[in-house]
């Protein structure tokens, strides 16, 4: 998240400096700025989607691991109960 924030700050600063020193017309500069902003937004959306997918994968793995541990503990508890009951 910090990287995305820093990217957006850098893009904003670069855009501002580019507008100040660019030898282009106002309309051309505005179009360039709009394109840069749209590219930044697209990049942010892509990264957010990637991070969401990774988080989902990690959550599913953790849930699976916990399920396995609970199942193992339940089986062991049942085994010990039956062993104690038969003694």
C-alpha cells in the first residue's frame, strides 16, 4: 500500500514539473496529464486486484491448514477416548 501511495505522489510531482517546463500547448499538456493519471489509475487497479488475489489464496490456505489441524485433533481425541473407555 505504501508503494502505491509513493507511486502516486511521484506521478503527481512528475506531472506538475512536466507542466511547468513542457514546451507544449495547454491542450496537449492537459491530454498528457489525463493520460498519465489514467495510466496511474489502471496500475493501481491492477495491483489492488493482484494483492486481493494473493490475500484470498493465503486466506484459503490458512483455512485449509486450520481445518486439517482441527480434524487431526478430533481424530486423536476420539482415539484416546475410545482407548480410555476400553481400559
